[in-house]
């Protein structure tokens, strides 16, 4: 033993049987070091086929959730397109109303009024059932 209570180099460590204090041994047994490292490696868990199946099931679940999210985002975009279309149509309708109000010819005012009423009825029918209308077709 040394003055500080540590065993001399090459002496076994009393706290851990079959081991030496680090830095005290003069000879390193590489076979024991490799064996110790191999035991540590064995303690690490290798992936099993069952774990792989769980992982693949989780991936399938995530793909399903992404597909649902994609559908919902598509529906939201469609709704936003309808809102944008409605805003543009409302703006045009208000501008046409202002122009009709400024007319001085009674016949022109009546024609404008009838056109505006028809557009308003068409718009109301569109919002009752938008699936019946095609956006790419010019209005009749």
C-alpha cells in the first residue's frame, strides 16, 4: 500500500475483485479488455423482428395520418377558393349596383336592375348547391 491508501502498482483493488486500479497496473491484458468490451456489447439490445414489425406499423399509422391531413388541407383550399370567388363576385355586384344607380335613363336602369336580380338569384342558387356549377364555363 502507498501513503494515500491506494494499492501499489500491480496490486489488486479490494473494492472490486479481479480488477486493478486504473493507472496502477504496468501490464494490460488485452484479452481481458476485449472480453469486458464484448460483454458490454452483448448487453446492448439488438433489434428483433417483432420490433421491426411495430416500427413498420407505426410508419403505416403515420402515413395514414398524413393522408388524412392532405385530404383536409385540400378541402380547406377548396373552401378558400370559394370564399375568394364569393368576394370577387360581391365586389363586382356592388360596382354594378353603383353604376346602375348613377344611370339617368329609366329603361337602362330597369335593364340593369333585372340583370342584377338575375345575378343575385344565380348566386343564391350557387350557394345552395355549389356542386352544380362549373367555374371554367362562362356564365350563361
